[in-house]
């Protein structure tokens, strides 16, 4: 319980620091939201000043930050400075798409990465193991944006098998999810294989085999259980990677998720939307990291022992 409370405290501190960085970096960036709302050359200055005053953009920066934080705490997130839509509505309209994309990518990462890694370890040194390791190395070497371009050109433009942008059916989801999952899935395969082999060659595994315990029972009940610690730790990092890369992937494929909304709001200098959505995205990463640490401590007694000795 003490560990969980400490991690939650750290998570709140990280979110506070993220709010500072997000708010002040956006305000320090060049440009102004009025250029996205008005034609600066033809709009009277009095109209622009009235607009800035109406939205509190003429108040001192610390005062604006206080309104930003108090709005977050009280749940009054405000509205877009450009479209006038409430940020709650914008978030509700886009978070489902991001969750669908990230969830599908994570399903590919662990639904394929862990079994394939175990399969490669079970056939160590054989051609199938070498082929899997080679494919994983290629997956780690090819950048996401390059893979996206290759898939768009081959599957979208030449073969016309999949749409290259937008959302509407499961076919729109295939390429973004594959691009988002490719590198983390390759890393999961490599780590699972390594962790499995380390446990399979351990003294307790040899002892169980000498006692006549079936290989299947050893594999699923003992080896996988002891190999789960690095896989869970990697899972926490994979959530961060997926959330971070989702912005790039969403923009490339014009996927209408949080990442696309954040990028568009930054380009329009729509501070209200960019600040809130960026902090929410950071919150997802922090919550996933904190939950992963707590789960890892709960499922792996070795972590608790090391923490107590420290």
C-alpha cells in the first residue's frame, strides 16, 4: 500500500511538471491564435483585442496558467479558441479512435510478440528461429514513418487493397495499427525469446525435467511465470511508445484521434485544446506506467524482496 501511494504521488508530480512544460512551451512558440480566426490584414485591431480579452489571453501568463490548472481540477475544460466546440466534446469525439488504434496495436504486440518469441526460443538454433530473429531485426531497423510509406505505396496505391487515410471501417485500421505495432512487436519477440531461454536453461528447469515433469507443464507453469517480469516491464514501456508514436501515425494516415487533434490545434495555436489534450495524453502514459509498476510488484515477489533490501 505504501509503495502504491508513493508511486501515485510521483505520478501526480510528473503530471504537474507536464502541465508546466506544455503550457509555457505553447505560449512561448511563435504565432498567435488570432491568425487562425481572423484575416489579420482586414480585421480591425479593436475586434482582435476584444477577442483576446474575451478569452483571457491578455492577462498575465501566471494568471492564465492558474485558470488552466483550476479548470482542470474542477472539470471546466473550456472550449476551442478556433471552432468554439467544447474540449470535452473534442476529446470524446477523438479518444475512441486513439483507443481503438492503440488497443489494436497492443493486441498485435503482445498477441503475436509473446507467442512468437516463445516459439522461437523453443526451436532455438533451428531455421525457424533464425527466420524469426531476422524478421525481428528488420522490424527494429525500419523506422515507423518509412514502413508507413512502404505500405501506403504497395498496399494502397499499387495493389489498392487498403485505404491510405481516414477512418470508417476495419480496413482503415489495418495499416495504422501494423505501422504502430511493428517495432514494439519486434522488440517483444526478442525480449520474450531471451527471457524464455534464460529460464529454460536455469537449474530449476533442469531439476524439473530430471524429475520427469512434462515439458509442456514446465514451459507454461514455471518458465513463463518466471519470465513474466521483464515482459511486464516491457509492456509498460510499450504503452509509452505506442501512445507517443500514435501522434505520428495518426497524422500520416489522417486518423481522427487525439494525436491528430493535438497537431492541428498546435498548428492553429489553439492553446486551450492543445494544452488539455496533450496533458491528457501524458496522463495516459503516466497512469499506464504507474499501474505497470504496481502490477509488476504484485506478480513478481523478487521485486518486493529487492525493494525491501534497498
